[in-house]
C-alpha cells in the first residue's frame, strides 16, 4: 500500500481522456493488489488499458523498462529508489513523488519529474508532458542513462572506503 499505486491509477484515468491509446502496466505483487484491481475495475478500465502482471523475472523487468516511455513511482516513501536507477539505466525517464529517497534518485527536470506526494493532477500532467513530447522523452532518457551510470558497485565501494579512511 505504501507504494501508493492508487494515485497512479487515478492519474491514469485523466491521461486516457487525452491519450486513449495509453497503457498502464503494473508489475509486482503486494498487499494492496486486490484493492488496486478493484479500483481499476470501478474506474472502468479494461485489461488492455491497465494490466496487472504480478511478479516478473529480472529479465522481464528489464524488457518492460526498456520498452516503457516512463516509469511512475507515486510512493510516499523509499529508502533510495533503486527502481528509479534501474529504469534510468534502461534509458527510461521517471516520474516520482517528491519524497526522501525518490528525490535523491530522480534527476528532476533532466531525467524525469518529481511531483508532490498524492498530487493526482500533478502526476497526470507530468505523464502527459512526457507522452506528448518525443524530443523531451528522448532527452530525458539519454540523461537518465548518463545519470544512472554514476551508480555502480565499484564507485559505491570506493566512496565507502574513502569515507572509512576519513573517519
């Protein structure tokens, strides 16, 4: 439930009003899945408009991220936002809540957008902006990939060692 996918589903309803060909794919399982499926049904979505894939393999996740126009993470909290970096390394821009963890991993205005937590209209507008502007989407994707390349295990290990030496 803390991932707040309900906010995304509500925002997507307005996206469809302008982009009836849009699709929302929700990957993963969680405690809120039954409620989210009911919400999608109550909002009138069919199974092509909103797809619930459940748990996916790492390989399938990479394929989804590589083919997506964006990843949207409306969560109200994240420790870091590893999925942001996973999407970014695939060249996929990210729209996420402006909360600790996500604000640290999303390069706002350069590789995606940060939106106030719970702002359904803000998420709708950010998604439509990315969807409508191919040049922006491609620039964000390129910037996202470059940004994600800063986060390797080697760089993290070296930074950790440097921090230990300075103690």
